[in-house]
C-alpha cells in the first residue's frame, strides 16, 4: 500500500517552513502585532512619564517611545526610543536596558495580554535621518538643481538641427 503524506507536510518546503509563513514575513507585521505594539508603547510611555525608574542616567530625561515592534509570537518586543533632543542617547538606552525587567513587570500589571514580552531598547535614528535629509534639501547644490540651472545647461549642449 502506498505511503500517504499528512496534509501539513505536503505544504512544507525543503527548509520545513510553510509558504504562508514566508509570505507573511515579507509583508510586515500583522494587525495583531501592530495593535499590541501600540498597547505596549502607551503603557511604556505612561510608566516612564511617572518617573518610577530610579537611575542617574534617566534622572530628568524625557524619553520618547516612537515605536514598539513585537515579535510574531509576542514573546519579545523591540522598543525604539530616543531621549528628548537626541543627546546622550547611548547612556539612556543602556539605562533602559538595565531596567527592562522592572519595566516589563510594571507593564504586566497595567495591560491584559497573555504574555508580557521581553523588552529590548534600541535608539531610534529616524529623527536624525530626517534632519540629515532636510539639511541636504536646504543645501545650495540641491537648490541649484531644483531651480532649473542644470536643465538649461543640458539644453545648450544638444544640437539644434537634430
């Protein structure tokens, strides 16, 4: 009698991953991940605004939580944050990572989800990148290109009889 394959093994590739999982990873976070990420972001912002964390590196520093991205299994979350003004980001991020257990416990008491994820704090560099792009757009070289001076020189070089 021929051997039958189970339905779940028929859909697996050589690597063992299901095709839907590979497609989902390329599409970005799911609606559930986005919802949980926003819930975590609001909870962390509230905890940090209450100044419950006692650390010299965090004293008097306002921290902006820009985004929280939970893993697909909701066990881990990457927290993108930046101190107000972007100064001394390294020590502030290190202090948040030192106190991630306390922050996780505080969040667990505030929100109702099955598992409170492990946190990993990372500096958010999008503000610095946006400022860099804005400065580039304000530069004289870019203004010259946008004003049309470069297109006038191109027209002068083309032969008129062609």
